[in-house]
C-alpha cells in the first residue's frame, strides 16, 4: 500500500472538507480516474474527489457491464490512481459480489482497498442490506460513500439502466435508501439518474453531501465518468453526459498520422535517431568484414 503523499500545495481534501463545502454551498467536483495519467489529469484540473469507479469495467476493460470486474482488477487500477493524487480524496468502488454476502466479506474487501491500494474511502451501491454492510465497514474505521437511484451493479433488478424515483412513491424509496445509508454512517451519497425535483426535495433533508450524476443541479456536487466527458467513449452516452472534449478523435487522428508516416517512410526523420561517434562509421565496414 502507498500512503497518501503529502500535498505540496493546497491542503488535501478530507471528509471534513466535503462537509464544510456542503455547509458553505460550495459545489463539490468529483470525476472518475482509472490509471496514473488519469489521476494526474484530475489532480491538475482541481477535482475535489476522484472515484475509481467500477465503470472501469466498461471504460477501460471492455466488459459490457460493471458486474464482471473483480476486486483484483479494481485494486490494480486504484493503486495506480493513488500514485497520481496529492490533494483529491480517493474513493474506490467495491465491485459487485465483493461486499453483499456478509459484514465480514464487506469489511475484508474494504480493508484491501485501503491497505493495498491506498484508498481514502470506499463506495457501495443500494440501500436495503447494503446499509448494514456500510455500517460494518464504517465500524471498522473505513469511510463509506453510498450510491442510490440507478445502481448499475443491480440494473437488471431495476428493469435496466433507467431513471429511478419518477413517481412520488418511488422517490420516497430513494429517500428511505439514502436515509438508511446516512444512518449507517456514510459520509456522502451519490444520486444517479434521479429526477431533479426529487434531488431538490431530498438534499436539504440529508446531513451529508450528495453528489449527483443525472440528478439535476440541486445536488451538493456533480460526478461524471471521465471517458464520457472527454469524449473517449465510443457510441451513445447517457443523456446527463456533457462532452467537454473530443479526445477519441484526437487520439485516432494522432495514431493515424503516425501509421501513415511509417508507411510513407517519413518517420523517423534524422532528428528522431542517434549517430555514431565521429569517425566511427568509416571504421565499421572493415570491422564487419573481419567478422565474415
Ligand atoms: O462507477 C462509476 O463510475 C460510478 C459513477 C458513475 C458514480 O459509480
């Protein structure tokens, strides 16, 4: 495990920092990262919280949902992100089937993320029995972020990737899940794909910061998947995604230009190579002839 490095500039973000930001009405900016350069980008951009989301399953490992990603895969990604962060708080997702079975399983998995990857906190999905698991992890001294609304690990049970809380009764269920996680000791919540009115009604009732993704502007902060916001993801994205760059296009253009140069023999040019020491090229043929 790598301990959190000492911040060189601004003070590191802590759970107390996030609570103070909620109290002050200062928006919290959270973004995902899955590797060392991604962490450095998030850090340079001034993100307050960096999430090693299990969205990594789809964004960087090529699975078609978040379900298959393993603890070992997530640990490797989280450790790389840790090495790139100074100020931001590092939260790591506990992947599907790594915490639901028992309190013991939940605590053991969370401890691996702190000890082996250097995570500051872990995130768990759903209310219900997850609240009990969150309570056990918090009791073991590890901060927990909850995640309600659309919970991708159990999207099948929710009827697919669709907004949650669209009727008053369903919104009350979101409120119940959120409240159970807060009572279990969660220091913050993610609200995913929840109508803006529901977020606006619930955020003032919740004593911890609420980070929204597709949950409207009333949340205390926002989170997006970095591959979505940078335009690295191929194909359609959720309606809540705003694209801030077209990085995939820039990457394809760059690699295409390289491939074209190689085929045209215009790369490498003289300045991309090395030369022998003065006079040595003239001596070489005779020495090679001696080899024959
Ligand atoms: O896995 C993830 O990236 C997430 C965010 C979408 C909140 O859980």
